[in-house]
C-alpha cells in the first residue's frame, strides 16, 4: 500500500484513474496516477451468506452500498474530487450470478457466488450422454457448478414466477461487473446493461469464436436471451456515471479479476503468463488471437479485448490449495505460528528430506480434475523433521505450478518465456526461488502488487486516451525482484518424477462418492 508521503505528494496533481475491484470477500477502490502508482486505497468487506452446506451467497444491495462507500473513501484519502478522475474501471469476482428487476433495481434473490455448488446435479443432467465436455467446443469450459449459466437456470427454476418475468423482459442478468456498471450509469433510470468479453466467457453461454451469446446453448440451458447484457470489449466507454460522487465520469473498462491481473502484469505478447498466489492459485497464459483448445485440463478463456481490436485469448489453470496449505500448517497442524515463519523453518534444512506433500484437500484441480483425490504426505522416514515438511509444503505450490505450465506448453506449443507473479505468497523469497528452479524459467515480481486493480485502471485509461497504447503501459511496468533458475536439470527431473509419484497416491481415495 502507498505510504502517506506518496499520498500527499500526488495530492491534487491529477489527472487520475480510479479502479473498483468488486471481489469475493470485499470491495475496494484504488486511485492510480499516470505512472501506474497507487495514490490511495479504500476497502470494505461484505457478508458471506451460507444458507446450506456448499451454498454461498452475497447480498448485492450491500455490495453496491460498499462500492459507493469505498469510492468516496478513496477519493477522500487522495484529497481529490471527481474532476481529477478521467475514467473509472471495473474488475470483479468472476462467475458470481445475479438477477434483478429492471424497473426497480431490486435483486430477485441473493447473488450466487462462484464457489457455490448447488448446481452440481443440474450440471450432470445438462451433460446428458455427452458428459462434462458438452459445451466445451463453443465455450472453452467444462460443465461445472463454477460457471454462471447453470446458476441462472437454477434461479429461473427455483424462484417463484421468475421464469415468466424473465421471458417478458422484466429481469436482467449480470455478473458483478454488469451490476456495478448498471448502477453507476443510472440504475433503473437508464442504467447501461453490458458485460465485457472476459466475464461473458465465464458464463458458459458465450461462443468463444463469435464473441456472441450462443442461441443453441441458451436453448439447451433454458435461459431466455432477454435477460442477457450486451457483450462489449474490455476497454471502451460503456456510459457516463450518473449521480453520486462520480457523476459525469466515463465508465470505461471491465475485466474479470484474473484477466485484469494478466492485463495489469502487461502480458500483451503470446507466451507471456502471470500467476496469482493467494488462497488458491490462478495462472493465465496469453495465447494470442486464436482460442487454443485444451486437451490437458485447462480452461480456454478470453484474456482481454481492447476497443475494436481483435480479442486476445488465454489458457487458464487453477490450483485449489496453495496459500491455504500454509494456513493449514499453522492452524490445524500447529507447526508454525505465522505464515511468514514457514520460510524460516524451511530454510533450516537443505532439502525436503525425501518428503512430498500433495494438498488434494478437495480433490485435484488442473490438470487432473479428480474429485476422488485426497491429500497425502508421502516418502516419510524417521529422518524427516517438521522443517522438511515445511519445505515440502512450499515445493507443493511450485510443483503444481510446473504441472500447469507443462499443460499450457502442450496445449499451445508455446514455451513459457517468464512467469510474472503477484498475490500474498510472493513475499516468500524461498518459494519464488523454488518456482524458478522447478519451472526452469525466470520468475518476476512487479513493484505494484495490486495488479488486478491496476489492470482495470490500465484498460479504462486506454479507452479515454489517458495512456496512448499498451507500449506506454509496458514502460510503466517496473520489476521489484527477479529469480533465475539455479537447479541442475538432472535433479529437477528426479524431483519432478517423485512429485508425480506422490500425486498418483492421492487418486481414488474416495470410492464412488455417489
């Protein structure tokens, strides 16, 4: 975060771009200057609602109130007014699904969050005799409860009278980008109903090749077209903010959070990739102007689209458990007292002592997608201490990243040039060095760690000419630290083989869950 001296220095010396990040646990607003530096930040958490096991909801009215509050807070902390802000960008938790009344702006139900699994049975049913890949060719996605389309169908089936109202055109659907933009631009009084290509690509309703809603899929999923927002690029003026503190400012970008991080990391060339290390990890690789089908357990998604330029696609790999494995070591195992302590403990030994930890706590995500897997610690002998386990825990994050980069190379034919990293775990230097060793590629961390908000700000700034082009954004990107591989190839291969053996041991632990 910015220190106060920086805030007072930029005080009043505009112009600025503001970005709203409507995330899973909180909403925040960050004000950026011409150099892509943070001027001020304000953030507020919202309630997580758990009506039943596996169900997760948010109150969209609370979220909109929080968004307005953090925008006011960020401008106030920066000591500026709306007149100093040239555009506002939006980034959002992806796949979280909301339906609301067009005339009143009232949500018809809480938003159903991306983590929510209530559509599991529906997804199996939709797979019919084809299974998970039924809509994969058109959408790049497997049938899973993660995506928005089945959530829309669930609401239409389960909220009294909703389907009729939807067919009459009285109801709007949106992911959180659409909800925020609609409200910013006037809401029930002329609000703009749009989404961008990145968010649309996570609904399972958009055709990746045409960039339009797919009528066949809408019919199969029984989702009326009248609900849907207009699909626009990620960087263009959607409308002008009406009323409120931002009155008169162009609303000029929308990107799903992981794509925003790709954009903020300036991964504008084919083969450039970023990995965000949080609770779990999301890695995206720019694959250029053609969507690449994955045969190795990755998602095909839209990376971004700038104005009327061609869309840029990405491959995405997700790892369920990375930062949360360190939390588990701390809270459930009591082997460390703070997350930072894992590095010190791991550094007290030379290697993993032959131990491997595979954190398949809720099954394995990419590239396996095995829900029958559970976590293991393998290779134990009397020699192994808690320090070796700590080291194996960090190695688990690095090996899982390696598996995803391997899958990306197989799918795209593009070798990873370098990995740009962000997120909380990047403060762990041993982990960053291990990543570089296991990937046999440079690992680079930028000065501005808030790459998600930065990406939304960049896209909005491009749309209004605040920055001339992506080259100017690249010039802004500053390296804070870089790690290069130090491990010899033979050792890397030997260790990788052991890791893969340990992964095999996790599979088939749960027998036929049904």
